[in-house]
C-alpha cells in the first residue's frame, strides 16, 4: 500500500509533515532539554543517518518538535525578509534546505506512531497535530514569502534553470496558491482554523481506529468452536487471550479491513457471523471510539476549506493534483467498473449458493460465508485451496529467495542482513542494499508482524529519503501485518500476504532508486494516483515462474512447490475477482460520496451510515454478501491518511500497472535490460517530471485499459482513463 504521508504544501512542509523529507544537519537544542540528552536534536551518526532507536525516548519528541518548529520559523523568516532580490538559490533552494530538525523529528515520530505507538505518543500526536498545521500555515500564508516565490515564477523564462529546478519552482508556486496564499487576510484566518481543526480530527480518527480494533476482538470459550483453524492459529488465539487477561479463552483479533482472514477457515457459521458483524460495527457502535461524528466533521470541514479555496468540493481540490485530472474522470472509471464487477460477484455468489444447496445448508450466502465457501468453490473448480499453498510460503524464503531474488535478477542489487543497528521492536530486520556496481544504495527495514500497537494494513515509509542536495542515501521500511506464530513455529503466509510483500517492496524500490537533487521530488513524491503503480508492477514477480520456483519451497522438506499446484494457481488467477473488484469499487464510491459534497450536503453523525448505504445503492454495488473493503468509520485511508478522494488510485494505478506488465512480458520479463530501463526512465525520477511523461518514457505509449479488464475478468468495452 501507500507510502505514509500527511498534509503538505511546500517542500518545507513536506519535511515537517510527511516522511519524504531529508535528514538534516545539527541544530540548537531545545531550551527544556540539553542537546546531549536528546538524540533527535542532532543528526544521527549511524550509517546513512539511521535513527538511533535505542536512544530515543517518548519525552524526546515534544522538545524536538518545539525546537524544530522554532528553528524552521526562524529560517523561513530570514528567507522572507531577505533584503536581496529574490533568486532561485536564496528563496527556493533556501526553503528546500530549511526545516531539517523538524523533518527528522517528524519522520521518526510519525513512522513510530504508526508502527510502535503507546499512550504517551498518542497523547502527543493529538497535541502536536494542530501545532504542525499552524506551523504549516505560517509558511504558506506568509505574504512576503509568497511574493518572492511569485516573482520568481513570473520571471521563470529568464532564469535559465535546468529542468528539475524549473519544475521545483513551478511546484512551489503551485503549492503556495493551493494552500491559500492568494486569499484575503480574513479568509486566511478562517483557513488556519480549519486546518488546525482538521489536523486534530484526523489524529483522533486514527487513534480511534487502532483502539477500536483491539476493543472489537471476539473471544471464544472453547477450542471446538475454532474448528477449521490450524493448531498454530489456535495457539496464537489462546496466547492473545492470555495477554488480554482472559486465560483459558481464545481471542480472535481483527485486522484493518472489513474482511477477516480467518473467515476462510472457520467452520462455525455462527462464529463467522459474530466476527464479521464485529468487524462491520467498528467505530459505529457507540462508546469512546465511535468515529461517526469525527468522520462527518472531517468531511464537512474539508468541504468548507475547498469552498474557501475556490473549489466545488474537496474531491475537486484533491483530484486537480492527480493524473486523473478531474472528478468526472474518476466517476467515469468507477461507473465503468461497477456493473461488470457486481455481475461477476453475483455469478460467484450463485456458485457458492449451489454448493450450500448441495450440502443442504438451508441458508442464503452472507458476507460472513463468502471466504469460507469461496475456498470450497476454488477447491472444487481448481482442485486446491489456500491451505495447500501456505507450507510453501515461509516468510524468510519469501523475502530472501523471492522479493530480494527478483530485485537482484531485475536490477542487479544485492542484500546483506546486519545486526549492529538498533531497532524499535525485536522482530524488525535491517539489510544493507548494494547497487549493481557494488556501492551501497541504502538500508532496508523489514517490519512484517502484526502488533496491537501497530496500525493495520501494509505500507512503506522513508526514515531518510535520497537527496542530491544533501547527499543523503535512502533508509526505507516496509510494514505488513502478518500474525506472529507461537515461538518455534514457522511464519507461513497466505497468497495475498506474499503478493503484499512484493507490492510493498515495489514502494521500497521507488524510494531506494531515487536519483534526484531536490528532496521535494525524492522517491515516492508523485501524484497519489501514480504512487501505487510501480509497487503494483512489482507484484508480477510473485508468480513469475523463475521467482516462484526459487522461493516457494516446503518449509519442512525444502521440496519445490509442485508444478501441478503452480498450474492450478495460474488457472485460478481470475477466481473471485468479482468480489475483489466490487469491494474496492464500493470503498471508492464511499470515498467519493463523502468528498464530492458541499459542506451543507454532508450528513450529521446519526446519518453517516445511511449516507454510506445510499452511496452504495446509487453506485449499483449494494450487494450484501460483498461489503465495502472499508466502512466509513474505520476508513483510515481517506479520513486520516493521504487518500481522501483518492482511493480510486489503486484502480487507476492498476490500469498503468497491467499495461506495464504486458510491456515487460513482451520483452522477456525478468531481464536486466527491462529492469534497468524501468529504473532509469521512471523509478529513479521521483516527482522531478510529470508522472504521465515518465510513464510514456518507460512504455513508449499511452496506457490502455484492456489489460486491466482482462486481468480482472471484466468483459466491457470501457475506454481507458484519459483526461477530459
């Protein structure tokens, strides 16, 4: 999934509020704490400025944030009041260089807040969010600073800038305008208030989701009720219950999505229903973690902010920056996908219903039955089920002999695990990454296990992004949520978890291969509906025959996965795609429904779920056996992350991905020349050039939607996503 990010405007704000910012130089200490006692106040002396996790304490963050904002403000004020005529160096480059302490602190804090949080960090997150928003506004709404940027932009044709510098000037000017630099003073004050409130609301939403996942666990009294789960899963459930103070019971912990992995195995239908209903009710069942009011307030305030900035809706504001270009283009794509997706899902449900009838089950297929009966249908149609695959998908083999092997074959890079660097959690692994010429490219952190204090889902982030301006090399992390087995047991992955490991490493490659001068363009600093594209391309290697045979080996015997099983997996690739596409279309329609509204059209908290249901009905995807991948009350992507009005990005990127996969296949697939071409034309360029220009540089043509439709088994004459 996504590279972690927060609200941003200029590169300085990117440094302050998101992970794609460079490590910085030494800065003065905060008054409240001596410099030598706070490792955040100085640049790390570990390799590649790797964070000194073993030295960082919770109480280091607040003074580091305060010192970082103070120093950044001082640097920005010096730029804004510089008596010299504005130049690219003394204004734009100066802003790129500013804010390094704040950037360093923000990267470490927000990354750890998502991966290894605690009550003290959560309290600080709520407190610091509005302060960071106000700090951001103090920069983008500074009239003297904008005057310098604007003057340079007006004179851009006379500055004789290189292409990357020219784009940086364009980017800064655009960021300032979109952030409200041209508003009246009164409207600027309104905007500041909205931004501060939104920052607080988004922090609250995130924390409610995490707490509600824990609070929604389902407890089971007897082992017999867990029939269908493996002994390892049952042992893990017993250990989880014991850790929760309910020794002798079994705890089924929920994951972030609506669907829950255990539903494909649990034979007890009543328990399946209980798990699914607990999942669907998260954030909407009353109590302190209820997110209905928070979600509706976020949507309302975003709509108010968009109107203040001159946009018809928050969606219009957001999509303007994406490759889609317009809300109409997004709606067109979703309208094209919904009918064939639901039609396929209904056919899949009919196959399952026939199986229920044959078993004399006497019930209609429901959402809690889907995964369980999908596995039965898969087994009947293709003579295999997921349980046959898992023994061949042991985590270490998947990572070293699969993910790393494919990257080595394609790009010539190599990896070596190291144990001398501190980690924030014992299961995190660190690897040196060496380039094709033997020089070190950067560091990679693998954080793959689920924890109660870790956000759900999967994502990548940068602790140190690449930058020619600062001479920094990347330190990139991947995060998954694989259940940790009991001690001594192997970690066996599902097929989806394998694909996710390859996907997230695609983000890591995008960050590690970055070769740009300015931190504003580093790594995944690309449009939201483009950022998932390279990572989705990397998924293709999970099932590439040479790669699959290298890592898919039985964890006990070392025997390679049988060819007949591989053939069955290949034959079943389009299986259940009706469900998979429908749940994503449904989630997208919810996203757009919330964000294409004017403020007075946003419902109140009591009407939130009815509003969601109406959006699904109007979009033609209100099919009860296939609920949306996320419901509004635990939809962190759009209410707390960087995907508001942008969850469509996964589909949009997949159109580009499917086309690129066909391009790769037509040229021999896993070959160095293909990897080198992808790296040089696209992966290394970050956001330094228009995203679709980079795509055309790589493929040599415009994308077509047909490979995407073929992949998902959607028979339609729909046209590809072109700008209107």
